[in-house]
C-alpha cells in the first residue's frame, strides 16, 4: 500500500495538470498570443504566495479562534456539570474544615449585584487568601464516603480530551482525585495518628483552595453568559448560609 501511494499522487498530479495544459494549448490555437499566456501564468504563480500567506496567517488563525471558542464552550459545560454534581456539595463539606471559613464566606457571598470589578477584586483577594485546615473540625468519614461515590464521575471527567485546554480545571480534578485516593486507603477515619491527619490537611487545603478559585471563575462566567444559571447558582451559594433556592 505504501508503494502505491506515490504512484497515486503522481497520477493525480498528472490528471490535474492535463486540463490546464489543454486549456493553454487551446488558447494558443485560437488566439496565437503567447504573451498573454505567459503573462497570466506568471500572475497566477505570483498569487500562489499571496494565497499561502492568507491561508496560513489569516484563515488558519480565524479557524483556530473558532475552534478554540467551540472548545471553551464545551469546557464551560463540563465545569458546570462538575459543580452541579460534585463541586458545590464538596465546597460545603470542605469549608467545614476551614478555620477561616467565616472570612471566606464574607468574600464570596456573590449576588446579582456583582459586576466584572467585583469578580476581579475577589480573584486578587483569593490569590493571597490561605485557608487554614483543621481535620478535626469537619467530618472526614462523610467526606470519604461522598468522594468515593463520585469516583467514577471524576474519572470520566479526567478522560475528557478537551481538558487539556483548561489547565486550572485539570489541576483541580487531579487534586480532588488525589484526595479521594488518600481517603480511600484509610479504613478508619477516627483513629488517625497526628502526622497522618496533618498530611490529609495538606491534601484538603490544596483541593479546597483550587476549588474555591475555580468556583469564582465559574460564577463570573455564568454571570456574563448565562444569567438564568447564575440566578440558581446564587440561590445555592455554598458560602452564603442565608441562601435559599426558593425565589422570594
């Protein structure tokens, strides 16, 4: 098969060149004007380079931009499904371990009045905000059960090839999945030695920190592009103890 491919390409090139050569011969037979034939032939050859520039620099960039936009839309759907299925309930569980939970809630009581400036300011605040995790404050056993129930869902998300375009979500999923594995290998959450609890606190803090930042980016996206989804997200805000899903 590999030996036939060059022959097929040569045959295809000949078949494509024959009609062009026939057209030039016909032109010569009718008009007897070699000047025009060579003039337009050189013009066509010169324009090939212009076409190459247009194809590589302009059209290719436009196609890549449209492809990137389509991938981003798919990824935003994936992020939305993640928070609906796992992210939002997990935020409630992990915030119970945070000694600075009240301070975090104060920053993230997102409502309908937030604009781009609010989100930009909070993103800066979160960059310097370090959660303080205490494994004794929350329910490790409940966290373990909840995450193990979502293991298959998380695996399916990690198998999505489009995640390569979303570095922050990929990093978050790996952090959460690592926490799942750490908890799954501990049969008894009630009798962990102190060094092991400290190790789990590091894993919880990593996942929680990434989750909070991704949640804020997701809320900003909903506010901009999907106001009706943003409304529901505000009414189920895991950082607002007064949030109610019922519209009052």
